C-alpha cells in the first residue's frame, strides 16, 4: 500500500516548481541531442566506423548506470536536490562545449563521460520532485514536465544543425555552455527539501516492481537510444541530406513529444499506466518498421509518428514508481530504474552501430524495433496503482 508522507519542503506553489523543472528539462534533454547532431562531423573528422561512433555515445551513457542510483540516494539522504540539479546542468553544458578542443578520439571519451554524468543527475531528482508536488495527478504533472524535455529535444537539433553548418563545431557548442549555465542558475530557485533519510525497507518491499519497471525501461531505451543516436547519421549517409537538413528533420521527429508526453500522462491518470505504456512501446516499434520500409520523404511521417509514441510513454515508468514507493525513498527508486535505462543507453548505440557496420545502418535500426515489442509485452505485467 502506498503511503504518501508530507514533504519537508518550502511552501511554494506546485506550478512554480513544475515551471522551473520544465525549463530545466528543456535544456537538459536539448543538450542530450548535441552528440547525435555533431556525430556525423566527428565521424568525418576522425574517420570513425559506426561502431566507434556508437562507442562515443556509449561512453556518454555509461555514467548513468551507477550515478543515477547513487545521486538519487544522496538526494533522498541530504535533501540537496536543487544543488545536484544545478551542478549537473552546468557540468553537462561545459563538457559538451569542450569537445571542440579534443584533437583525438581518445580525448573525446572523458569529455563525453563527464557530459553523461551531468545529464544522468537530472531525471531521478526532477521526477521525484514532480511526483511529490503532484500526488493526485502524477501523470499530468510528469507529462507537462516531459513537454519541456520534448521541446528541448525538438528545438536543439534544428538550432545546432544550422549553427554547425554555418559556424562549425565551436559556434554550435557555444550554445551548450551558455544554456547549461543559465538552466543551472535557474534550478537554484527551486524550493529546499529537508533530508529525511532513506527507507531501505520500502526499497526491499518494492524490489520486484523496481526490477520489472527497470526492465521495461531498459528495453525501451535500447530502442530509443539506438534509433535517436543514429537518426541524423542515417539521414546524412543513407538519405544524402546535408547537416542542416538532417538536424531540422530530426527536430521534426522529436517535436511530437511536446504533444505526446502530456497526452500520455493525462490518459495514464484516466485509463491506467500499463495500458498506455504498452501501447506506446508497441506503436513506436511498428512505426519505426514502417519508416524503414517507406521511401523518403514520406518516410519521415512514419518516423515522426514513431517519435510521438516513443515520448508518449516516457514519463510513465516514473509515474508507476511514484504510485507505489513512499516519498522518502522516491529519488533512490527512480535512480535505480534510471540506472536500468542507462544500461539500455549503453547497449543501443553499440548494437545499432555494430549491426550497421555489418549489415547496413537501416538494418541495424530495424533490429532495434524488437526491443520495443519486448517492452510492450512486459508492460502488461505492471500492477494497477495502489489506492490511497
């Protein structure tokens, strides 16, 4: 049975917290698209194979496997949520900016590792904050919060693509440092949470649910990271688009998340998390298959619909945990499922990149669709929300 405790937090309107987190989410997830957008240039500059390109993205994602559970635990223990959020945003922006100064592939790896560390801090903490202030309407709150992230993912590739084509790597990455710093300063205006300790007992009793939700998240993320990481490269190499067009096309794919995350959150409040999440996983895989089987530019419609379904289900694993885990262990539990997602982020780019080298990038992306279908099947096993 889920029991919600009263949060030890400064009294501010939930809408203020949601607004600040949504803007920070816009920047955090927008910056997450920087590496895929600049990847074609890195491949050309360093004469990389697709597998080596995938290794760059895997290095970026590797930090989240251990850092998200740890940061979630520390934020539950200390209550310094806004400090962690600000530090992660600033670290991510500066690390991405510094990639332009690397003169070899070996030097890119530590910078992408640090950028990934900054990125991995955000989600378990921000999702616990939204879960706490929107107890009765978690799906709605997480959906609106997700809107900010989807808008960032939709806007950044277009801007970065145009800047990259016009000013080169240094001009495009200047955007990452500036927006990361500004978002970090904004996050410091969030309320202060008191450290209430971590309920280890609640984590133990919820471990089966955490493993199930984490597994769904893992398979979803293998699909998502494998597809999104190589979409700009696929558009440039296979469909012969220029960098600016590939960036704009990627933005068109991702912008549908602006609509779909609030829709998914709202309908999950009304009709249940597992039903909406299962449909999201199923249709994102099916429309990806249609995209690969359809000629350009009509194929972009199918890929955009796949993107709609990808993001429709994004906030729902977090909402499932919020439905069942007490607040004092919420960041820790969300960090654990985000760690599962981090494993998926490591596997996806390497898998699609390796299969792309062996069988063609389109076939590598096609293979990733099987992970979406597996996550749809696992979603049916989710429990119904506990009644408060």
